[in-house]
C-alpha cells in the first residue's frame, strides 16, 4: 500500500507528486514503545536546530525546550501526565515551553515594558510557534530513524510540571514529545485521517459537502481501531473527548493555571 493509501485507509488514494520529506510525513505514526538505544547529543542538537528553523511570528522565537533524560524525573513527569508509562521509558523526553519569560527579562534589563505580552494574541503566538517548532523536530527525528509521540497530558498539572522543571514566571509547558528508536514489535500502524475532501475547501467553506465524507471515514477508522482491540469510529471518539469538563482530565482548569503562571491572556 502506498503512503497516501495508508494515510487515508483507501487503496485507491494516490498523489501525483512525491519526495523524500513528503514520504516521511505521510508515513508518520505515533511511537509509544522504544528500543534500547539512547538519543545522542548530536541527534539532540540536530533536532533542536531543525526546530529553530521553523517559522516564527515577527522573529519573536517565544519558545524553549527542556530535554529530560534522568529516569527519576521522567518517571515523575509520566505520573503528572496521566501515568503514561512510555514517557518514563522513552530515552529522551522533550518538554516544549511557550516562553514569554525571555522577552520579559529582556524588558527588565532594558528598563522598559512589554505590555503586549499580557494579551491573548501573544499567548496564541507563543503556543503556535512552539507547535511549529516541535513539528519540525518530529519530521527531523523521522529522517534520523527516530520515532516520536506528542504528550498533551503534560498540561493536566501545569504548575507541578513548572515546579519539576524549575520554570521561571511567564513560561509554561505546552506539551511533551517522547523520542527514541521505534520498537519494531510495537503493534501500531499509520492511522487513517479524514478524507482530503473533508478538510479541503476551495474558495469558500462548504460544511455539508465536507461533512458528507464523515460516515465513510467512521467505517475506515472503526476497522483500523478493531485491528488494535479498540472500538468505535471517529465521530464517537470526537464527541466523547469533547463532551464536557469531565472528559478533559483536569485541563478544564487550564485558564486559571496559565494566569497564575504569568499568561493573563486578556
């Protein structure tokens, strides 16, 4: 099956263009089981340099990253991230930070202020730029034969994570990224995504036409899930995940925690 066919769970899916980077992106899957080898310092340097090559709004570069290798610290972070043990087992755990503290320290040294940092727009810039940088790292990791998986559960206990990592004010963990050599025995595969026509609109948004592709995708994803002992299609899982505060594993309190950590987001 081609990479496009695997991405859509459709043996007829194909692309007219291809390339090495595109093949890596289409073959992406989450890796939660890792081999024994360490991620070298040279590989870490390459991953962060790739991250720093991502676009950044107004060249603000409002992010940082903490590389965690210490087993006891990884275990504590795993406990804070809903007890996901693969965080502790990964050779390298990168905690990506929306970091407005650097700009505020710059202002303090210059005897000026950065009042715009208090607004929602700047908070969005910090989180968006952090995500862009991290996604560059995911692709770079794949090019080095490394697997990755994002860990949004690092936001369940943002203040405890900040204390664990010694974060300064105005700096918050946006998400984690487990990195390591993929275990070839892991039962996982490329997860099919929504059909292209469900997300691509031309000139104007057409909800009914796009949503018409969802029932077929539900069947594709239900079949994929069944291969790994899971149940349900996409629609069921979206609705369950977004049902209400009880489905957010504590993250419904994130606004208050962000404000205490120095992100008022007016």
